[in-house]
C-alpha cells in the first residue's frame, strides 16, 4: 500500500491559527463592531490585526531607512 502524499494545493495547509483570549467586555465590543460592519467576528479580527501589523511594519521600515 502506498503512502498518501499530502495535497500541496490544499489552502488549509497554508494557514496558521492564532488563539485570542478576550474578557467578556472586550468580546462584547468586538462583537458589536463586527456586527456594525456586517462582518463575521473572525474575519473582522483578522482585518484589524493585519491593519495594525502593516502599520507597525511600515514604521519599522521608516526607522531602518533613517539609519
């Protein structure tokens, strides 16, 4: 019997999972904000995290450019 090779085209293999712990109040705020944008909570959090991360990376690049 041949071993099954992993499917390299499987998109799930290209993703990593992060766990986020929120207080009840923080969760309520995030849920409200996501609902206001009519976006699922997970997608809303993903968009927020990526937005802040991109800003942080840009500020680091500016610091490096100024050296």
